[in-house]
């Protein structure tokens, strides 16, 4: 999946204001002055310089405090989890004897080897120590901020690919490069460890962690400890905590600290170190327009600066009134949104949700924040670095809490541990620390995860004695992430409008209250012509360039969204452009025909006009045994194989990961049985379809 950011402007005009498209950010005044002296060194000037080169002076540190020396944590993060793990290691570094530096992998792109082997971070033996926290995104892809880093490693190993994913196994890619001239000393002097963040529900589990571990070693790096991986389908945070406490820190102390005593800062208990400073403004700032280079904005925050406000023109319930759930069809006018909302059929729309007034107000009341106050957010001394702008300021405290802070998502255990430092009541402090501990894991699951307690619930209700300055809250609270919806409209048929299909999340809590998904309910509660802040992200779904090829679409529930978009496109090609459009076959599933058969009238219309040749419907609750789309696919094995092998059909799958796995298994069995192939050959056949763009999945856990 390619980067949306590649099409972004070099500068963003921003000014004060809460609802306008031009967002407020006087923060640039402070940030643009920092880090302009960064050297854009070329790869040839890395640490392998000859004896006549002038070496940069080592960064002096107190060796009684940091006997282990410098340690740099690099992270590849899409939603912020890997970055938060990096901050955990940073906070713990001093007690283990290391001066820890955290660096976004995006910051290494201009000179990867020079950054990894930075002379100022050398130890007395001329070596560097690094940890790579690598999340895997989508179907084995690097996160957006790690694309350049992965591309560099692949290029140095002579591997194919532009950093957009792992085709086949990593070991296969390794073998491709064995005969190439690989510089096995390129990263000599780098001692490293890798922790991968992944989810076993996805086929390419922890692909990026595995790749980086192999690649850095092949280029001359020396492993400190073997690769470790975490599974978000089980307990990712627990995997990380176990790794750092039982493997990583013990190995680091044994290798680099030894028996040297680490001096303690001692003294009275103090607040955790904060990387931000809040500067309150006496009055509303003048509406001055400042330019903020996007190169100074954290990659994961760029959408805060570039997303545009677009009005919602239609909101329609798709389910029956008899169904307790809700699925909405929403149409958004993008005619004045510019290139940030230009799209191709079945791309993704990112929407920036807004927390409810109720949640914002009770958080502010608990922490005694003035919601109307304006402030600038600056880097604290010692924390100046490139990409340190995290959201636009100056802004009001209200806008900060409403737009940029995740108030309702359950906090991680390490975040509860941080909150404990701000609790004035010793009982509350003890309770938070217990929930954050290994011993409290089951209680954390019961009282936080299962109960769906957000940080606003903890601060305003469970532990009201918490007191924390705004900058510390911004540090501890995760950023409010965009929610992505696969666009359900054709860009040819609707060039100035984007349609999305939204399942509204509401779940009853045991205490009688209702948990509401922040984005789906924000959309559901929008008044007529209310605006959403949005941007387009490129999707993997693309119809075949040869329109005569047949298309098989498998999308139960809201997974029908891209199928609706592609049917609109194929209908236009057939009926307006008079092109020889191939067969279109749809597999759709839901509970019952009468309750949640969404877009049924449109599908009937596509059938009547001849665009939709076959519709296979799986109503899981209309018979004693549940029937799903994969069961119908298996029933049509012979026809499916003919479409795949004889006619070159393209197959598109959208929906939950478990459904995607079941569909893959059904397809492999069809290939094996109908094509008289072994299981291994059947898998290879489907993999080849995927690599050639004929088998595409967009799945969610």
C-alpha cells in the first residue's frame, strides 16, 4: 500500500481556528527553528570513513549514571503502539544504566547507515547499540514511516520491491539476493535487537520484524539477542513486557553494564519526565497564517494538518428497523476538498473522529482544565528533534481533547503505570499499579478491556484523585487515530462525492452504560450538512485493466462496500462506455434477508441490467446450520476453478480476518481438487495470483 503522504504539499497553511480547514498552528514558530542544522550527509560519508576523516565528537554522558552508554530505539509504527513501546524503553533506560534515544525510522531515510552508525553515539569500541521495534501493517507491509528504511535494506540486499510488502516468504527474498554483491560490512559496528509487533490472524505474521532482523544481520550487524515477536491477537503488550524484563534488559546489563553500580537519582518522588511544554496564551491568537513544512511534522500526525472539512449530504440507515444493529450509508461532498479527497474506485477514506462533548467536559472537569484557554505545544529542553510537531497549535484545550486525544480507547498497562504517578490517593495509586502489573493481568482484562474503560473513565470516575498538567496528559494519552473506511462508490460515476458504509458500534457495559465507538457514533450523530475532516488513502483494490476479465467479489456485511463501488464502475463501463465487460460474480452474507441484507435493491438493479451475472447469498441465521460465503464458494468449486484458470478471473475479498482465512482455505482446496494439485502447489498458485494482482484482500481484525 503506497503512502498517501507522497502526494502531500511541501508546506501547509495553518492558522487559529477550531472548525476551519486551515488549522491552527503557531507551534511552527518554536519548532521550525529547531533541527535546521541537521546534516544531509550522503551514504558514502557514513561511519566507514577513512582514518583521515574528521570524526564528530562523542556526546558526553555521565558514565556513573549511564555505564551502558548510548542506546537508540528505532520504531516503525502505524497506529502508535511501537512508538509507545519505544517510550517505555526510554523511561526505563536510566534505571538500567543506558542513555536512551528514541528515533522515528522516517528520520533515517536520507542517510540510513550514517544514522545507524552515528559517531556521536559510539561507545569506547566505536560501536553503536540499537533496538528496532517493527510493526507489520496490512498484508506483510512496512508501516508508512518505515517504508524508506525497508526500501534501503532491500536495495542493499539486492532484493526486489519498493518497501510495500513482502512477496512470498522473507527467506525466499533472501535467496534471491544471495548471488548479488551484498556488502556484509555495511552495518558492521551496529549491535542490535529486534522486537516485532504483529497479529497471528494475518498470513504474513510479523513479516517486518523478521525481515529487519535478517537484513541488518546480513549487512554486518551483530545481534545482541535473538528476534522476539508479539501477537496482538493475544497479548501484545504482555509479550513486549515479558521480552524486555526477562530477555532484553538482562542481556543488555550483562553485556554492557556488568557489575558496575548504576547511580540512583534518589530523592523524593517526582513526576515522570515529559517531552512537551505547554505555553498558555493570554488571549486568542491573531489569525496569522504561518507555514509549517510537513517535513517537520510527525508522519503519524500529518493527517491532522492535511485533512479537509467536507459536508455530509446524505445519511441513510441500511438495516431493517427490526434489527437491533445499525449500518449507515453516508455520502460526503468532496467537490471543494481538493486533492486530499481525490480518489480512485474503492480507495480508503480516512476520517478524523471527534470525541463527544460529554467526554471532553468530564475529563476537563476532573483535571481542572479551562477548555477555552489557548496554548502552544513546544518540545521540552532536550527533546528537540525533527518531526516533533504532533498536532496543530495554537489551539484551545477543548480542541486538543476533542480532536487529538483518545479518551475512550482502553489504555495500555504501561499507561496505567504512568497514570499512577499522578494519583494523590495512595489507594488509587496502588490499584493502578496492580492493574499495570503482571500479577494484575487478569484484573486488567476484566476491569479495563472487557469493561471498555477509557482514560476518561479512569480519571473522572475510577481514580478521581489524579492530577496532571496538560502537557503530561498529552504525553500519556494516545493520539486519536483516523478510522478508515473502504469507499463504496465509483470515482467515475461519483467524481465529487464519496460514499462509505459504516457499522455503528454500540455495546452495553455491565454497569448499565453504553460503550460507543468514537468514529461510527460521531458519524451517526452528525446533523444534516455536518462536516467531517477527511482524506483519501490509496487502496489495494484495482479493477483489471482488461475489462473483459471476469471478477469474483466476496464481501459479507460491510465488506460489500468496495464491491458496490466496483459494480458501479463495471456498470458504467458496460452501459455508458459500451466496453466488453466480463462476468461479475458476487458472494454476500449477512444474518437474514429481512434484517441486514444491505444494498439489496441496488444489487437487484445490477442484476436486472445485466452487470451482475451471479449473486450467491449466505444468510447465516435462516437455517439450523450456519452458512457463510466460503461454504457457497466451495459448492461452486468447478465453476470457480474455470473462471480462475481458464478465464483469468480476478478475485476480491473484503471483511474480517477470520472470513478471509476461511475464503483462502476454500480457494486453495478448489485449486487442489479441481486442478489436481498438491496442497503446496495450490498455495503457490494462489500466492502467484496475489503477487500478480489477481487476488486482493482487505481485511480487518
